[in-house]
């Protein structure tokens, strides 16, 4: 069985994240999915987090539900305040991935900056890259960074965690953009009422 690794800030997790996670399970079946909320982001990429770690994990649980083929790993959260480098995460997850090379799912924008990831060549040696297309970007291929396209169209292409946070801050509805459980959690805990302009909700492990 193939292990699918899908990381990011999930700040908050939205409908696009859920779509990608479920599509990865369906298209790469039989598979299990490990969701990896990022810890302290790489400062070289100028990204911050808005919601506390515990809240981001709780929203992931609400969005994806309790399924035996989906696991939420807190490995990067337990590593704080050290920077979350994905190559270190891979080393920890190794014993849980079985014998088949795991699939790492990225957005096309992340794929284009993959060569800036810490020890990216070591990551490539351990995973198979799959990417989700983004509007306005064209993946022309890179012999040094081989990657396969997961889906032809991403129906949530224009949706981002930044949009969710901004709408919450402005008092606008986020119905349909996040799961009902996540929307209720954000309201109940007063998340994203005051958001730093430097916060990037789609940060990943670099």
C-alpha cells in the first residue's frame, strides 16, 4: 500500500485541501494519507502562521473526519521551535511508510520552488512527486525534479487559506469554502479575527 504525504500550514484547512487529499487517496489507491501540518516555517520563505497548532490540528480532524486511511502527524509541531525541514520529517516517518516509495503531493507553485527546499535532492531520492495544477502556471517539466500531475483540473484553484482568513476578519461568510465543522470551530474559538498581514496559510515544509 502506498503512503501519500500531504503537508501544509492548513491555516485553516479548506475545501481545496480536502478535495486534494481525497483525490490522492482515490487515484493512488490502495493508499493511506498522512496529513502533516507544518511547524515553524523556514524563515527564508517569509511565511508565518496565524492559528495555534492545536487549533489547526483540530480543524484538520473536523475536515477529514476519523478515517482509518487518514492520519494527522504532529511530528513537525513537536519539533518547534526548530524550523520544519521536510527532509527531517521524512526521516522520522520512514518506519511508517512501508516498502513502497511514498508519494508527496504539492501544489504547482510549490513544485516550481522545490529546488529551494532544504536538501531537496535528498527528498527526491526518497519520494515520488505529484503536483496539483494551479491557474496561470504551466509545468514544463524539469529533468532534475521529475513530477507527475495528480489531477487535470483543480476546481478549488482560486481558493486559499488567505482568502478564508480575510473573509473571517471582514465578517463575511465562509460557507462552502470550509466544512461546516471547521466554520463552526473558527467562530466558536474566535480565530482569524486579527490576522497579521504577513501570515501565509498555505505554507508548507521547505
